[in-house]
C-alpha cells in the first residue's frame, strides 16, 4: 500500500550488519521515518537477539521491539559470493550501520576509508563499546559492562556496598542507538550540503557518560559523588516512593520551596512543618530525610493511594503511580492518546507503540517484524540474480 504523504526518509536505503540492541534500535527508528532497512543476518541463526527469550508468542522480546519494518537478508560474509552481494547492495545504499565485534568490519574491507573510495556518497555508522583508538578499542562490551565502566552502577541502587543495581532496560545500548540514529540523520543533512558521505563513530561508553553529566559534575574536582538512594533522588527530597494506606505506593516529586509549603499545607495538613528548621531548604530536607520520611509515611498511613493522589493533584504537586509492566500495557494515557498499533510478525499481529515525537505531517512506518531470511530471494532478484543463481548461492551456504 502506498503511503499517502511522504515520510522524511522515503527513498533512503540503509544496510545494517547488526545484532543485539544498539544498532537495531538505531535502524528501526530510521525505518520509522520511512527508510528501507535491509538487515543482514547469518544464515541459519541470524541476529543472536532472536534467541534471547520466547516471551512474545515464541519470539524474543528484544527482537520484536527493535526490528519491525525491516527486510531480513541472510549472508555468510565469510564467503566471497556473499561479499559480492553486499557490495552490490552498498552501491545502491545511502547508509551502512554496523555493530560487529571490534575490528571485524575493517577486516572485511568495510572500513569507512575503504568504502568511501568506492562509494563516496555512502554514510558509515560504526557502533562499538569504546570507540576507535585508545587502550579499550578492542575490548568486548555489553550493556551491563558499560553501565559499570560508565559509572552508572555507582549511583544506582541502595546505599549498601552490595546494593548497586543495573538499569532494568539496556540503557547503554539505547543511548548508543539514539546517538547513532541522530548521527545518521545529521550525516544525511550534511551530505545534502557537501555531496559526499561521512563516518559516524559511536561509542557506548561515551554515549552513557554523556547521560551521566549531572552526577559527574556533582562530583567535580574530587567532591563526594551523589549517594545511591534506591528509587529516591539522591540529592532532592522528598522525591521518591512512599507507602500509602492499603498497601499502595506513590512516587512523590517536590522540586522547590513553594511546592514544599503547599505539600505541608494541603497534603499533610500541617502548615507549621513548612517552617521547621530541619526542613526549611532542600539540602536540609535531604540531610534529614529519614526523619522526614517517617513524618510523610505517618501522614499517608490513613489515606488510600487514590486519596493521596487527589490531595497532591489539588495542590498541583507532581506525583506518579508505581506501575509494573502490566500497568504500562494498560496505561490510560497511552490508551487515550491512541498510542498503540498492530504490526505483523511471523507469529501474527502484535501490539506496538507509536514512535515518540509524533509529527502531524506524516504517519510513521510500522511494518512487520521479519522472519530470518524472509526477504533474501526478493532482494537477490532485485539485484539481478536468476532463480538458478539464487539456488546455487543457497546450496553453497552463502545465503
């Protein structure tokens, strides 16, 4: 079916040598904007994220999330015939994205310098754990390891020495995928000005460290870093989870003195507390958080979660319910904004969230999650391979 209005990346072709999360998340977002994304996978096994779990009607949760709207082409890039097919694709492509093992792409002749000589308009985006150069260049990297190297674990979790906690999603991969995505978009804009492609070098470490700017500057010049504070904010208080009557949990967020006064007057119904010297400034509330926490817990003890929320809303103080994943699936705001669509997959229709940042001028592309090698024959035919040649490639294991 033809898209009624143009999308930003209609006509752009992206070839991706990708696995896991960072590169697939980047290219899925390019596909959302209309790009044709050809995902190159190993024959027989494919992207190893296909095997992470079977939670989505037999498909892997990570894979479903990051791979809609793509075409799957199987190639054994160790074979010369497969390399010829990849060259034919790159000759027509606008972007190559890869997050293979450190140095693997260069060994296959897929460095930017080697490709730029043959395909001067091609944009190359290399995603790795630590980036090119430096003592960590060839070091293997996975999301949790980068969370550790980038200092994220040092500020996340409980206060005890053994209470550090990783993020519940692949935050380092996501950060790298986002910078790769925006890097490709900016490189396409640059090519419009210069007529030639450029290289994007995305490091997972640098991507996550950029997101760590606040705790890094808080610990500037040897100052103590922010302490691990569980689900509470480490330096702003009260900002975190509090129990309510009936077993509910509320996430409370106070940002300034005006809100603190309103909270005491309209929520705790204790106006005098606002001027208590122990709590009269944020740094004092943070220093005395254990005493203040008990006061708030006592104030909420006879109120249900809904009653506390009502008071907070009336006082215009930020708050949130602590949802689990089932609560997010059913979130009333996502429902009210018509945020869910259905996409096809090898196991049938699956729900999928509209990409954030909706643009009223076009509808995002939200096509099927591909089966392994689903588009191999069509892509080979498009490149001019006959049925006999395709059969020979398959027999030889090249595709």
